[in-house]
């Protein structure tokens, strides 16, 4: 993938195109809104009638909102990324070995979070868990698929099958957990800190904080947080306290080359060797905090997009180090 981004690997580049996926979503939701006058649908999993109570107004509002946001993001992001882009016929390319797969982690994370948010919105609209989860999976994967199709016409890029694989896995992890537990016990999270490497390649890694947040993989970390308390019934271990493992890179200045040399003002060149990083830390699952008010619990849950700063063990290559607070 292009170096634009991991936090939202793909939230930040578009052309003015209204995807067919939007029309599909509108039609699919409309079908559910009018499926049965008595709010009774057939549960294909159980092969028997099952009560399915939904809120028609919320369903229409959520669906129209998704379609509007989808199209609106394309219009706005066209001005940021695709405007002036050199085009070529539809083609694919292999970027699976670039950036030590940090961009793939961005795809994995982004698809998962879009699917999770969409699923939550349809559950809020009264949809049964299975249907809300399937819709969340469809919107998350479909949104990323649309972006990848747009990349396929860019001369510098192309349709990346490895990106699509990461997108599918990200949305799939959400769907599998919802179907198995009706809960997200394995949480994907993101954190960022300014790295010292962007100054050497500001055009690639960013010259301002917003640009570095999106482009500098050295400052980005993707986390998997899980609480043993989510799996142990009647356990005194708090379900909100998580153990977390992270993945990042260090001294990665070029997409495909792990060694990069820059000239300095002192006349002595600096050579950087890129290495993978594995991190171990603690975290909090905000959705498991004992909050009684449903509206407040729903708001606090949204903090699960980000990893909280905690003391962390960092393994870079074969070297271990520790940080009292890691962002």
C-alpha cells in the first residue's frame, strides 16, 4: 500500500465516485424495514420463525447516514489524494513486502473498526446480532474494497491482493467474535508517538504532526488486547483489565529497503537499519467498565479504538528495553 496510512490506511484517499455498495446497503436495509408487517422473520439458522424487533426509524437513519458519509468522504478525500493523480488502466501490484507489513496492519485495523462501528449501529437499530454482524462485515469490507478499486487505476499503485487479504481478515475477526460470543473479546487498538525519523524523509514520512500520524510507521503501533476475565466465568480477574501485545517498526525510512542512508549537514552520512518491534503492555477494555448508564457506557466504549499509555516492554530485533510510559 501507498505510504499514506495506517491509522486509517484508507480513510484518506478518494475520487468522486459513488460506489455500488452504497446502493446495495440502502436496498438491503429497506428490505428489512418492510420484510414483515408483524415484525416476524424466518431465522435461516434455526429454520423456524423467530421474533425480530427492529426500529424502523433508526434503521433508515443509520443506513442513509452510512450512504451519505460514504459518498461525502469520496468527494472530500478526492481533494486530498486523488486529484491530479496519474491514471492508468486497471491493474494489480504486489506490495506485500513493503514497510515490514505495517500498512497491512493498518488495513486490518481499519476494516475491523469500521465493521465494529457499523455492527453496533445496526444493533442499536434493533437488528438481531447475526444480521447486524453480517451487515457490519459487509460495510467494513465493502468500503475498503471500493478504495482498493480506486487504487487500481492509479499509475503509481494498483489493486493489492495483500491489502484485500488484510481487509478481509480485519472484518472477519469482528464477524467471528460476534457470532461466537456476541462480544469483542480480542480488541484491536492503535497508539502513536512522534519518532525521530520523519525529519530525514519529510516528504515520505510527513513534515507536520497530522502527516506523521498518517505516514510515519515508526511512530505507529498496532495492539491486540485481551482480558482473561472475559473467558473465565466467576473469576475475580477484572474483565476490563487486559494484557496487550503490540507490533511496530523502528528506523523504517523506505518502503522496500531496510537499509537507508541519508546525508547530514556534518558531511557524515547516517545509515538506518529497519527492524521489527514487538511490545508487551497492559490495557483497559472500556466496554467492560462497570458503568450502569447505557448512554455513558456507549460513549466510553469508543475509547477502545486507542491503546492507553502504560509501562511497556519493547523488543527491537533481539534487544529488550523498557519504557515507563509508552504511547
